[in-house]
C-alpha cells in the first residue's frame, strides 16, 4: 500500500515538473497598451504646490528631445482621470506630428542648400 502511494506521488510530481517546463517555453505576453499611452513619446507635468492651478506640460519624443511646451493656467490637471490622460495623449500626438513635419522641412531645406552649392 505504501509503495503504491509513493509511486503515485512520484508520478504526479514528475508530471507536474514536466508540465511546468513546457509552460516556460512560451513567449511572454506583452501587456496591451492603454488608450492614453503613446508609443511615440511622453509628457511631463511640472507644477508648484503653492500655485496648483498653474502648471507646465513638457512633451518629448522617444529620443528624449523636448518638442513642445505648454503652460496651463486656471486648471488643476488631475492625471488620475482618464479623460485628462486621453487629452494629453492627443496633444502629444499632434505636437509629434507637427515636429516631424518641421524636421522634414528643415532636412529638405538643408538638402536644397547643399545641392545649390554644388
């Protein structure tokens, strides 16, 4: 009786180890990006506790280059609200698009200037 019990326990433990080793071979699951997180950049809010209704929002691209700065007066930005986060994302995306267009224009002007010299 004891021998059967130990053999059953041994079989269960071995099967558990085999199943757990197969589970580790799968690729890790990436968390789904939320609607208010941009994959092209990020923003930082700078405020003062003495004047909470005045703050500055800095927008950056993924290269950590500041692309836009906005000063918000008369409103307290509550970053725990989803609506605020969505509006910040929309403004970040718009400023990234404008920045990319201006950079492309600068590159075209520089390219034309080089060609004119040659």
